């Protein structure tokens, strides 16, 4: 397949299938893992570990994941095999990730806190590692599949749609399974679906010849990547947004059960609203991408996310409307902004890769997406650490859910910080626009 040839709709859908599996796995862990190991004190569930300890262990695991991501990216960029640079990772690492996902829900609780904490640490590190071995090579294929920035937005839209459909299905299935027949069954279903969709995407991948010339060494390539000022701006901004997103997801079960007074199974309703609106808003963001620069659109999504999440603090406090409706209404603007952010940011990363090629003369997609994932992981780890501290310090019971409410202000502050840091980004939506914006000479 010629790289400049537009992708057929069928191939775009096949390629995007992996996004469904990866997102269903990711949101299941992000939403339920803290709640499973450290449920509310008045929930009647077994508390395997204190919330602050779970947050600390998840932070360590996320930091490990973040640290290895750039090296996974370099490995994928430089791999030489008869299956190509990306396929072996998707084929072999997906079932390993699914296995570790199932093991997350089988703690040796009767053995005591120390063995449980050790088990939790080992299994989460195994899961994070295997997940990155799939996700980073897969994300790195986006610039290879689409020839220009607007084509990348279109493909990113389909990736996002499939990811949201997967998360929606997972949300509707995971919450009832968690409450009825248990988290292990939930893990099995999510793992099987995850592997199936990742393998299905292999049918849509485009085979790309390895770039000519001797590849850079891992450390040398990482140093060049971190000297790219435009990428560093994206990196730090992304860290802030993923901190906010992780806190938002992990806070949702507490918000639904403690603030709104609904059941654990009702968490799926709110996740469903979030996902459906994110998916529907994608068409609007794709339309606006043809008229507005991507850096402007991304800024709008971050500022909007800051405002909408901060206002969620008051959801459930108005007596003239039911708490359920208040919660759903609070989800809608947040979902619109998140839908735009995740479509634009992955397409915008392709522009960063194009800029790196101007500087180095090499195509190094995966190390950039790996380092980008490093920022995601750091944000997730910090968010995972902050939320339990807020909950324990200010309260997370039905009588006193102040910690749950305050989390939304912290989420909004993180998103606003990301928007402010992004102001220095100057890359255009094409190499020519980038050269103009930065005052670089034309070829």
C-alpha cells in the first residue's frame, strides 16, 4: 500500500479495532482497581490495602511504566523482523497483558497486607509493561498509516470512535460483572475482548519499510527527543491532562456511590454517557479541524475541561433536580472536551514526528509516542497518588464525601495548567506551516 494513498473505510476500521481492546482494558483498570483494593469504609467490601498505600504502589508501577516506555518505542523503531517493526509486539504482548489483567483481581488477601502489597506491586508492573508493549507500537503506526495531518485527524477519529465503543461496552459489562459475579470474571471478559480486537487490527496494518540508514542508539535517540522544545511543551501539557483524566476516572465510582447515592452498577451509566458523548463530539472536532489550527483546538479542549470538571464540584447539591440528572449533566461538557482532546493530541503528535524528521533526517515514530506515553504514565502516577490522599484527608463516606468533591477542583486546576503550558507550542499542521511558524528556511 502506498503511504500517500488514502485509507479505505474498511481498512481504517480494521486498523482501529485495537483501540477498542486497549481502551476497554485501560478504563477497567483505571476505574476499578483502587476501588477494589480500597473500597469505601462503609461499603461492606473487603479492604485489602489502605487507599494511600494503593495509591503509592500504583504510583511506583506507573513510574516504572513511564520509565520503560521510551525504550519500548526505540525497540519498536529499530526492530527488524519478517513481520515488520510493529506486528510482533501486538501479536505476542497482547495475551500477556490480558493474563496480568486477570491476575490483578486475585490478591492473596488472607496472607496479610505485606504479601498482598508485594503481589499487587508485581502484578501491576507486569500488566503495565505488557500493555505498553502493545500500545506504544500500535500508536506509532498512526503517522505511518496516514500521509498528512488532516488524514491523521480522520484516522485518529476512527481510533477514538472504536476506543470509545470498546470502553462503552466494557463499562456496561464491567460494572454489573463487578457487582454480581465478581472482578475476576470481569477481568476475564475484558482480557479476551482486548486480545481479540488487538489481533483483529493486524489485518488493517500497513507494512512500512524500515527507514534507511543506521538507527540511532537508544540513549542518543532519547537525548535528541528530549532536546526537541516543541515536544517538551506537548510532553508537560500531556502530563497535566492525564493526571486530570486519571483522577476523573478513579474518582467516578466514589462520585456515583457517595455523592449521588447510586449503586456500583450505576457507574456504568455514567461511563456510558461519558463515552457516547465523547464519540458523538468527535464529528464536530473533525469538522473544526478543517477550519481551525490543531494547536488552537487543543487549547480549547483543555480550558473547557478545566471549567467543566471544576463545576462538577456542585453536582448533587441542588434540591430542585435529581442527583442522577445533575451527575449526567455534569458529564456532558467534560465528555465533549475529552473527546476533542484525544482525537487532536494523537494527530498532533504526528506533526511532532514530522518536525523531528526535519531536524534529524530520520523517522522515529515510536520513540516519540513512547516518550509521549512516558508523560501519560507520569500524569497517571501523580493522579493516582493525589486522589487517595484527598479522599483520606477530607473524607470519602456517604456522610462526608468532601474529598470526592474537592478532587474535581484539583482535576480542573491540572487541566488549566496544561493549557497554560501549551501556549508555547508553535508547530503547524503541515511541514510548510511549521517552517513558517518557526522561521525555518524552506527546503
